[in-house]
C-alpha cells in the first residue's frame, strides 16, 4: 500500500479586502475566506482532482500547499514533515520535491531565454552538474516529455501551446519533483493536444511514481485522470471520493448540479446565473456570507424541503462526514441514491 505523501489539515487562507481611505488607515476590511478549513491527503503515485467554480479557492490551495502563499492557519505535512511554518532556508531541501505546472506558461517561462537555457537553469538550481551531465540530462528530459531536440534553440513564443506545456512539465521533472500541482494544465489547448498532455502525465506517473494535485474546470478530464476527486464550493471542500463515484453517484447537491451541467440545461443555467449576473437563480447576492451551509441559497434540495433552518443555522455543525468507503460529504441531507430528477423536483423560494 502506498504511503501518504501530502496531508493537509484544516488549511485556511484569508485575505482582508480593503475599500476606501478609512480601511487603509484603520487596517480593517471585509475578510475573504479564500480557503476555509480544508483537509485532504494524497498518497504516493496518486492523483487527486480538485474541481469547482471560478473563485472557489482551487488555485489558492495549490499555491498555499507549495508555500508560494503563506497559510493563515492549519497544517501542511509533506512526507511526514510539517512544512507549514518553515523558513525559506529550511524549506529549500523540500522545494525541489514540490513543484507546480502553472496555468499561464506565457508568464511562467522567461520569454528572453531559449528552451535549453530554461532547462539548464532548472537542472543547476539545486546542483552543479558537469556540461556532459547537463547535456545527457536534457536529452533524457526531452525524451520523457516527447519534445524534439530542435526545440532547444527556440524561445517560448516560438512554441505551440502543447510544446509549452511539455517544457513546463520537463522543468518540474528537472529538479526532481515528487508532488506536482497541475493548475489547469490543459487550458487553451485543442482537444487532441489535451489528450496527449493527460496521457503524458499518466505515463510519467507510472514511470516515476509521481503524485498530482490536478486542478481543472474540465470535469470529464478530471474524471479520466484522477483516482479521487475533491469538490470545492466557496473555500470549502463539500465532497471527496473516488472519481467514478463522484461523477456517477454524487451525494452533495452541488456536485450533482455541477456534473449534471455537462448534459442538463437546467443545471447549467443555475451555475451560469451566478457567474453572469452576480446573483444566484433566485436573485440573491452570492458574495454574502451565509451561516451554515454556503450552498443552501442555491440548493434545490434545501428549497424542495421547505428551507429547513438546520441548513442555515450557524450552531449546527457541518463538517465532512464519512458516508461510504473513501467517500465524504458536507451536507445535512446527502443524496441517495443518485439524483436523477434532482432539479425537476426542486421547489422555489
């Protein structure tokens, strides 16, 4: 059985939103709970998919886990070592083992450096290999990511989107990564190129025993590549379980609406209404902090049941609860069995 490589316990990342001169002077402002009490673990050679709407905190989790953003509270344990409050010097030996594939590679790859120099820099940042060792290692990296040797003399802007992704992956491998946070690694790519990148990541995982935190909006892609999936909503994980069960037997209403939106127009409208108009389907402000369940104002089950107070009661504990093997849900009324007519039976406020 594979051991746990990463464990995140009650992770929080809060920001203060300051508006106007008064906020600037007093230091007071609205508190934005970008990540609010998130816990999960990833085993060696395992992929955990992380999904949710834009702004739910997915990328913030990835950056905080890698200590690119300091945590407000909680613990980050990598390979049985608490790295949460390590200084930059203390964390340096671990840095090479935790790497990120950035979504915007146009910003992540130095436009003034040729690909050869980008890889050289990655290979020499934690060591001093000889010129012959460098050349041999670069050749190995090119073969691993299926990139032609002729691309070494190119600049990033001379590469296609898929080739940039391969360079980004090669750079993480160059430093000896064991855990990789892949932030939308297939965004802005053609479907055929997306499949190539996903297959490459899976092949590298088998060959090198890599672990991935795979962040994406593409639900089908997440289901394909992930062993398990965590679903986020407004800074919290509302459901986590095996990928097949999350996709086909969701227990949280939000998860059901999210996956149903792939084929169901009604579900898609509920999700789009908040993004496009700034309010939910019933005209409520989605930025308001609701007590209790944060999904309640949009939840079809909540309205179908007559809006029970337990869902919005701040005193009613609402934590992830184990409901099946390797399956947890944050809901007072978890769905069972699979909600085939969830939306059609929902009431209105």
